[in-house]
């Protein structure tokens, strides 16, 4: 039996089994004190080996893979125990912004809770924020006077305030019932609204606010004060928009982008659409502001507006029906999953497709406007009204797609000779190699190039045929 400083007395039982062949610290300890090193997992001759493998020198467990063996050994000699690495949380802060702690001290220095009839215990307003090393509330005459008026001469208030996470860990429960004076949040209203369907926040909240708010929720659940043991259904981290120089926006660096100023230059819809387009909202990342990108989005909106002059009451052709229904599906799906950037990208692709047509079918253009409305609400509303609609576009039903029109009946296949593309042919989807080759031989240009007896043919259905001479 050995005593080692890396074995923690408060962790588990305070005693561990040394396995120097498969643990880095145990290996270093065994080498220093010249202890035997017995390999028990076959995987590598190099010590220490910390990967998975097959057990050896382990009696009845020989031959088992190490992951299975963990379960079996635990069942045989012990039991699973979950241990939480929770530490005490110091909730007091020596600053003004925070909930005042409802504690007062008698002349002997003994702490007393503020009675319920005097709650809420509010912050004073006569606070000096000049840094002096003394908590701001300690210099408040208003707070001291209030305390002595209620409790008597010589009584003093607590001058620390609570950590802001004490407030923000349960605010969503009070939002449901902000005027209730009998309980902090009605159970009836919680049953209607809780849990929060989606919590979207910055990466800095992941290990702090999420931890604290879940801790509060579970404690309140155990007390019977809330209806749910978990506060959120889904937690989603979002990225951060950096300055144009790639750094975080800061007044100190003078690189802050003021959105109001951008609105003056390019309009609110362009700024709004660019913010959706700048990067995936549903993924953690850093996305530098790019003025050229903003200008590009503005030009895209101008192209959408320009298409209004080409709108005609013509039927929707098949070559437009497929990209239209693909766009309806993708934009709808992307909005649901918060992939706003790819939704805008798809709208740009479809706009480019419409620009190829001298006459844009009304059905296609009106659908484009309804899909664009969440991103550019003002422009979409104006263009919608210009099409003689009397009601707001934002009251229109969201477009639905036809699943049978998501794939074209005809496809264009590249024809290669010796690996070089010599032309294309249009054939029915699902056409076989023989059918594609027959159509290619009917093309006057390709017929002169296609070898009569190619040595080899490479065919990828619906995409390419390559004929090797």
C-alpha cells in the first residue's frame, strides 16, 4: 500500500487500485519506486497503453474487450456510483447591480432575515459608484435610514448584493405570471407554458447560466413549486458577429458596427437579411462583419424588386416547378432548424433562376415574396401590394410544396470521351446506360466523336457517361 499526492481523499473512497501499465500517473509512480508493471489489456507494447483492447492476466475476465469488462467487473465487485463535483457557490457581490440581500444585523451583529411584510427589499437610489474599495450600498444613507426606521437604532443592512445569476436563473418562470402577489409563478400557467421550447444563447452561457438555471429548476421542482424538472427542451448555442477587422467589437478599438448607421445606407431589410445570411445561427462560430457582403445582399433585394416588372399571368412551366418546390421545402426546413443563412442562399439561387425567364409566372414570384417576407418584411409587403393585393403578405398562408415535384422528370447528363466533356444530353430520369448512349448517338455533334467500340464505359446514372476509346 502506497500514499500518493495525486490520490484525493475526498474523491470516491480515497483509495484506488494502481494499474501502471494503463494509467499515466500510475506508470510514473511505478517507475519512480521501481514497482512491477503488469499489462492487463492487450493493445500495445508501449507503456502506458490507455486505449481499448482485450483483457489478459485478469482471471475469469481474460478475453473480454475492455469496455465490456468494465461493466462485468463492476457487477462482480462493486456498484456504479455517480459523483457530482459541486462546490459551494458564493452568491454575494460587492457591487450595486444585483438583488439586495434581505438580511439585516442587530446592534450585536447577529443576522436576521427581513420579514415578508417588508419585501421586496429594494435597492437604494442614492448610490455613489466611485471605486473606493467599499461596497456601494455601504455608503448609502438611504438604505441605512430605512433599516433603522424599520428595525431600530443601531441596526445595519447587508451591503452585498447577489450574483446576477441568482436573478437570471428563474426569470422565465416569473415572466409567465409577473403580477401574481400570492405565488412567484402559478402552477396552472406553468403547465400551459413550460418547459421553454428553445433556449438560444451565447457560448459563454453554456457552462454558467445553463448550469445555474437547471440547478434552480431542479431545486424548485423538489420543493413542489414548479411543474417541470428541466427548464428547457432544447439548448442552442449561437455564434458571434465580429468586427470587420476580425476582432470582437469594442469601443476601445473603435471597430463597433452600428446597425442604425447601416440601415441609413442600405435600408432595414438589407441589414436584417444580411444578419441572417452572415453565418449559421444554429452553430457556434465567429463571423466577421463584411460591408461588401451587406452590399451584395442589398443588390439581391434589388434583383427581387426588379423581377416585378417581368411578372406575367403565364402558367408555371416544369423547368420552374421543380426549383420552386425545392425552394419552398428548403427555406421552410432551414427556418425551422434556424439555418437562416442557407435559407437566404436558396432564395438567391431561385431568384437567379427566375431572372433567366423573360416572363416570370405570377405564381412563382408571389411564392418568392412569401418566402422572403420573414427576412425582408418591408420590401416583401410593398411588392405584394404592387401586385394588387389588398391584405398584408404577413397574413398569407406559408407556401406548401408538392413532394412529387421535388425531382425533375428529365435530367441532363454529361457525355465525356476519354475523360473530356464533349457535350450533354437530356434523358428521362432513371435512363439506363444503353438508353443514354442511344440518345447521345442521335446528337449530330456527339455522333462524330463517340467511338463505335469503346474499350470501356463509365456510367453514373443521372449524372455522367464516359466512353474510353
